[in-house]
């Protein structure tokens, strides 16, 4: 069985994006540690991270940095590649809408092959996060 540990996105402003995702996910903004701190990567810890420090993390990378086999390199600063992720959340649409409005973002209710419309928030860089209702267990 696989377990989700972390994901990364390239964003225009890692500090701003980290503040957004920390609020949306009831998480906290963190410095990732060296060497990523040296190039401006920010992190968000959320979910089960309190139980397992390697789990449920987002890394937000500056647009112009890349990590390859020979370490960090500068890349052409261009628009970010599309990305998204989904979370299970008990936050109401109204709560999510207030957060989106606070940050100047778009929220929508969209079809996602479930019997309800899913709240979706589009971030500053065109990525988005889907908020699915908790499943009955």
C-alpha cells in the first residue's frame, strides 16, 4: 500500500501560496530546511503530518528553480505547469468561499462524478484544489 508523503508545485510567490494552502488545509507554513530554504522553497504541513513528520506536505517552489541530477539549476521563468490535488475536508462551502475571497481567488462548485457538487478553489497560478466531503466509514 502506498502512502502520500509530499507534492510540489512551481508558483510565482512561494510565501503567498504557502499562506493560502496553510489556511485551506488547516496546516502550517514551514521552512523545509537546507538546501531547499536556500532557493526560497516554502512548505505546508497538514493532515496526518503531526503523526508522521514525512506525511502530508506540500513544497512550493519558485518558478525559476529546478532540481536535477547535478543539483539546483536556474530555468527560464515561465508560466507554471498545471497541477491539482484533492483533499477530504469537512469545511463548508461558505467557509471555503470566505477563504477564497480573502485571498482574491475563484471558487466554484463543479461536477466530479460524485452525487454532489465539489468545491474547487483555483490558486494564484492556475493550480486548483478539490474539497471532497468526508466518506462515511
